[in-house]
């Protein structure tokens, strides 16, 4: 069964993953020789008006990227 929401989500996450990887690699090349701690954040930016969800979408992941 087709699920357009899931397809859109996967497409967005794939695009984000590729763009994030490129941005991080570029940053590593500009600042060589040290470990970094990065944070990836996911937020829903939808304008819900007066019917905003009780619990907004918000996810943060942090991790260390070790020096080569």
C-alpha cells in the first residue's frame, strides 16, 4: 500500500542526510585536526494557527566526530 506521508518523510530524510554529510565534510576540511561535537535538530515549522499540537515535534541528536 502506498503511503505518501512516509514516502515524503523518507525523501526528506535522505536529502537531509546527504546535505548534512556534505556540510560536515566541508566543515572538517576547513577545521582539521580536532574532534568536534555536533548537534542535529529536527523541528516542525508548520503554522498551525490556534490548533497547534500539544507536543510539538522536536528531536535533537548530539555526537562527537573524532579527528582523523
